[in-house]
């Protein structure tokens, strides 16, 4: 099993910063791409940013220039630094990771989601 645990969500005023963290644990052999997604009420889950194992990042147009994704491979952790937050950034933010894990049947691929953390941008 692989677990992803997010932290860092909360209430922030428009224009303010917030930093999310997501730590992976379990029978992990290697982690590939990690990413952040979000889902606002009544909307579909959407990609926010992803980062490959060598640090190549990809962002949704709506967050480019405001959000920065990074990772610490030794800690198996991915971060999302969010600046200049807007009310429309309000959503539940989910961490995602894929890679290879060990099992009683040998190595196998995994794709896991965290439980989500609420981010609310409001004055």
C-alpha cells in the first residue's frame, strides 16, 4: 500500500500565500511524476501542476506565475507554493503520485491519491 498525506490547507485572504505539502509512505520502490489537482464545488477535478522525478514542472494556465511545484525525492514529498491567491482558487486540493511499489507478487506500478486538503480564499 502507498499512502499520500496532504497538509497545509486553510483559510487565506485574497493575495495571500499558502504552502501545501504531500508526503508519500508505504512499500515504495520508486516514485515517478507527482502532482496537485483541485476540485471546486460543482466542478470536475482539474490539474494544477505536475513535476517529474528530474524536476520538470507543468502548470495549468490559470496558476502559471503564481504557483510553484517542487519536490524532495529523499523525503518523498511534493510541495505547492501558492502566491497571489484568488477566490477562484478555492477548492479541495489533492496530491497524486505514481511509481513502483513492492508487493508479495513482486514490484508493481501504483497510482495513488491523497485525501485532499481544503483551501479557501476569502476576505
